[in-house]
């Protein structure tokens, strides 16, 4: 296999994994943050 293609595959795979982890962790964090603000300050959950 070509070394350039191999490097692109590794970089692309790494970017895909990192973006998936970011989405998987940030979505529950936003929900928890909104519930915390609702309890603590009485803000609405939606706009």
C-alpha cells in the first residue's frame, strides 16, 4: 500500500473517532447543564 494513503487513513480515522467522542460526551453534558440551570436559577429548558 502507498504510504501516503496509509497516513491519510490514519488521520481520517483519528478525526472520526475524536468527533464521535466529542458528540457522545457533549450531548449529555448539555442536558445535565440545562437541568442544573432549571433547578438552580429557574431558567426555561428551551428558548
